[in-house]
C-alpha cells in the first residue's frame, strides 16, 4: 500500500508544515501507482521506488526532529537570541534550501486541462480584489500546458 502525508509521518517537525509534503509525496505515490496500473512496473517495484525516494530525505526529517527536541529542552531565555542568529546568519539560506528540498513543490505536475497560463504573483496575492480576479482566471480559461 502506498502511504503519504500525515499517515506516513511526513508532516515536518519543528514547523508543523504538512500540506506541501502531503501534496508532493501524495502525487509521487500516485505516479508510482499509475506505473503499476499501466503495467510498467510490478507493485513491489513501484513501492520500492517510492520508498527509496522518501527515505532519501529521512536525514532531513531526523534533523528537524532533533532541532525540535533540542529547542524544547533549551532554556526559554536563549530562544529569541538563537532564532535571531539563525534567521540572519548564513546558515539560514542553506537550511532553507534543504528544508524546501524535503518536499520540493517543483516536482508537482498539474493535470492536463485544469491549468491556465495565468500565474498569480506574490504581489498579486496581497492585492485584494484585483488578485481575486486573477486567481479566478484559471477556472474560466483552463488552457492546458
Ligand atoms: C491545527 C492544525 C494546523 C495546521 N496548520 C498547517 C499549516 O498552516 N500549514 C501546513 O502546511 N500544514 C498545517 N497543518 C498540517 C496539515 O493540516 C496536515 O499535515 C495535512 O493536512 C496532511 O494532509 P493529509 O492529506 O496527509 O491528511 P488530511 O488532510 O488529514 O486528510 C486525510 C483525509 O482522510 C479522511 N479519512 C480518514 N480516515 C478515513 C477513512 N477511513 N475513509 C475515508 N476517509 C478517511 C479524513 O477525513 C481527511 O479528510 C496543520 C494541522 C493542524 C492539525
């Protein structure tokens, strides 16, 4: 059986972010399951491929768990300083890259026919009614890419 998301323990420790991993790994599980349905792979081979991909990120999951456990044990007084050092230090950029790579949304593929060439920028997301109009465009336009 393919398992993804919270059921597979893929919600990220420390931040509690679980939607992105559930989407990325859920789609990967679906991709592997589709190979079985199409007769391109045996169930065992597809499960093994999925397992290998997920386990390649195990060290990142473990790292987040260790940081979380460390922070829970640390004296509360040191936390603001630790966060400031982390947030502004050079380590932050590297850590964020690894954090993003845990469940890289670039792996996500949109099903044909439900996407449009209209993209919403971060600025538009904060732009109120104008942003809403752009966000609705894919539903009306729906040109596949
Ligand atoms: C309070 C809270 C706040 C959160 N905030 C964030 C956040 O800001 N950002 C973020 O990224 N993550 C957040 N998360 C985590 C995130 O919600 C989960 O990690 C994510 O939803 C996991 O997705 P999933 O599809 O694995 O599971 P779920 O979203 O739990 O989906 C599982 C679905 O399966 C259904 N189901 C269960 N059993 C059965 C059954 N026997 N038959 C049929 N259906 C069944 C459930 O009803 C549910 O709809 C938060 C979680 C909580 C609890």
